[in-house]
């Protein structure tokens, strides 16, 4: 994702505050992993998985690959073990690992080859894939974070989400740049 500017961090923090109902601290700037974790939490909050994959009361497993634990640590602190009343488990994985339990999979520090590997490994599976590569969603992932004009933004690929049988809230989609295959 590259360096995140102060204004991009504030925009991201405002997004997290708007969608969670929390007030954004006036001068507090979050770290890149904390801002990323905030986006991932909102992706989970505004997505519905098929009931046979994620039944009511089931633990939501958020998997993180390739960030040396920075985002995973921030996620653990941010979720406090629950989102929307569901238990949350944060797990570090490798790109060649087993993703069977993952409801959401975030791939940090991806290059084009590793992004394609992750997309192929999760294709047609009910896993909300997120990448930090600027065109990850255009390549077939479900969402990606990117910086545009000093602002942190995200793109969503509804075709990839539908293929994964995930329903993404219109509220989340209204804030996204929509891309397709």
C-alpha cells in the first residue's frame, strides 16, 4: 500500500467512525495497520456469508497473510473478540496455507504474482478477499485498499463477491469504487 499520508489516515479514520458510529478523535492519527484493520472490520460488519458457511453464532475467522503481524495485532485490539455480537478469531496465514476457516482473508504486501496466487486459491469460495495491491479487485479479488490523491480509498468487485456467494451491503458499496472483470 505504500506510505500513508496524514490526510489519508484521517479520511480512513473518518470512514471507520462513520460506519461504526464512533466519534473520530480530533487530532489522533492512526497507524497504517490500525487504519487497515478498521477497514477490514467494516468489511466484516457489512457483509453476509451463506448460512451453510457461517451459521448464526459461528466464530468469524479473519486471516491475515504477509504483514509480519502488524494488521493482525491491530485487528485483535480493534475487535476485542467480537463484531456484531459474533466471536472473532484473527489468524496469521501464509499465501500457500490453508484458508478453509477464513471468512475474510487480507493479503498485505502482495505483488502481481502473489495476488494471482491468492485469487486462484480462493476462487469461487465464500472468502472475502482483500488486497493492498492497487488493482487487486480488478484482478478478481473482492476488495482492495489504495491511496488516491492522498486519500485512502477502497474498491469492490461485486462480480467476484457474487461468485463467492457473499452479499455486500449497499451502504458499503456506496463508499467504494466499483470495479468488474
